[in-house]
């Protein structure tokens, strides 16, 4: 039951004959008759019968016409919606890690809203592996994650770098100054991002080198939870200082000197080569500009 056959049935009913319907649809009368015959064969019943010079629908024909009107109306609605769903009037599926969410993401969303007022942003916040995987599967248009992952299917543009540091509440450190010996600190848990993230691996390597085996590593997917526990003095945390800048500036939190420079987290904007577009590339450029303005 194709749409052209349903259109033929509707026009025959509206105009009262096969010839008039054929003229309206710019088809031949035999072509219209074939379409109706095929529908009748499929339904195993008559759709029209003749009453004098006028063609009238049978009871089955009346039911078919009712459904045909609904189906074709839905088709027209779909076409209007899809034709209007261009790059500047649709949905942008954006994924990001928590580090950007707690630093400059709000400014990026404001920039997108200002330039593309008819765009709706569907935001997905997660760990780098999840964001990268969703981009690779076409579930996100663009993802901000820690990389690069060097995928042959993906374009990855460097956006910014986040410094990483070991942080503590001032009461935990007390009057200590200079280099911190992790082995001499109280056996507090050290919190960082979820397993399979760069900071989590970085922390395990740091503890292995510094002899801090008495510290447990708590993997957490929520930055606000880590910060809350850090402020309560319940543990240490390996985090980008940018996410707790106000608490560092106020003196509530402090950085620990672990005697070595920790490698930064490199944030990239990833998108599939085959799905990239002018809008996506513009959003990537906006992300780089916003991150640079924020000092990341």
C-alpha cells in the first residue's frame, strides 16, 4: 500500500471519477485504474462502485479513505518538519566531560544560544570514554573529552589543557610547607574521577612512586561530590584546580607540592568525519575561543 495509490483513491473520491483524478495527478487514466486494482487485489474487496456517471466509495472504500487522509496528512507534516530542520533550526547533540561543565561550558552554551537562537542543545555530561564512544557511534554531534584518541573515523581538534593538582582542605595540611610527602600524611582517601579516566590512572602512578599505598583511591563520577567531601576535610583530591578556583582563592583549599609536575589533561572536540557540518565546526571554534578566554 504505497502513498501514490492512496493519493489516487483520495482524488477519485474528491473529484468523483478516474479521469478527473488522473488529470489532477498528471497521470493517465489506465495508470490510476491499475493502482486502484492493485489495492483492491491486496484488500480482496472493491473500493469503488459506479452510480450513474459518478464513482462512489464502497463501505471498505470509505474506511480506506479515512486512513489515507490521516496517512498523507502525517506525510505532509513530516516533510514540513524535516525541511525546516536545517542546521540553524534543529537539535545539536553536545557531549562533555565534567571538567568543562564546571569551568567554561556555561559561556559556550550562551555563545551558541546568541548565534543560533533556533537551535536546541541536547547536553550529555559523562566521563571521557563514554562521550568519545557516543561520538563514534553517531549518538552525539560533537563531544568535548580528554584525548586525543586518534580514531580514524573522527576529527579531533585541541580545545584546551587543564592543569591537574593534588588538593586538600587547609586543616588537613596544617602548618606544613614545601614539598609534601604522601607517605607521611594521614591515611585519608584520595578522590578523583571515575576508573578508566586519565586522572584515575595518574593518581595510581603517583601513589606508586611516592609510597602512598596507605591512601585509598575513591573513584567518583560527580565533581560536586568530590568537592563537598574535600571541603569537609574527608580526604584529598586529584582535580583540575580550575574546578575549585574560588575555594583555592579563599584559602579553604590548598595545593600540595608533590615534587613533580603532573601532566595536564588535554581536552579535544571530537566529531565524526562523515557527520561534520558548518554548525558543528562553528561550535568547535566557539569552544576553543571560550576556553581560551577562560584561561584554560
